[in-house]
């Protein structure tokens, strides 16, 4: 399970870096939304299994990504 999550996260990081390097604003926005959705789903799973660490960690990351996206778009 950890390898699956790592592969998913690593692929999002690679796509984010590539989008940042080429300066694709729409690509960066799309990747940010993907990261927010993934982290929100992880938080929902953590809530479902009643694990506070797996709920609040991803939820905080999703919120930080959302704030960064709003800042980026303004």
C-alpha cells in the first residue's frame, strides 16, 4: 500500500516540476487541483478508518495546496 501511495505522489511531483519548468500555467493549475483532490480523498479515507493522523495530515496538505492555488491564480 505504501508503494502505491509513493508512486502516486512521486508522479504528481514529477508532473508538477515539469509544469513549473516549462511555465505552463494551465498545467500547474491542473496539477494543483489533482493534488488537492488526492489529499482530500486521503483525508476522507483517514476519517472513515478513524485514524486522526491519516485524516488531519492530508486535510492540512489539501488546504495548503488550495491556498497556494488561490494565491497563484490571483
